C-alpha cells in the first residue's frame, strides 16, 4: 500500500474543502505552458495583416495618418 499524497494533520475539513485543496495543488503541480518564440502574438499578426503599406512620395505623410 502506498502513502497518501495529502494528509490532514489538524482539523476536520469537509469534502468540499478537500476538493478545493486538491484542485489548487494539482493546478500548481502542472507546468505552465511556454511561449513559442518563433510565433508572433495574435495582436502582432492582426496588425501585420490589416495595415496598408506606406508608399514614399510627395505628400505621403498625409496619407499615413488617414485609414
């Protein structure tokens, strides 16, 4: 027989309290997902696809401020 993973040392917790404790401990035990450095964020991808390119030339600065 194996030893229990969690053991109540003091007090008498309800089944709901034990379930909440187990949920917190199991969540903390899972590793956090790592960000993929080769993939741009969704925000950067959105603006890359939805902005017009700037074209140099006379009065190009006026066109850069208006959508």
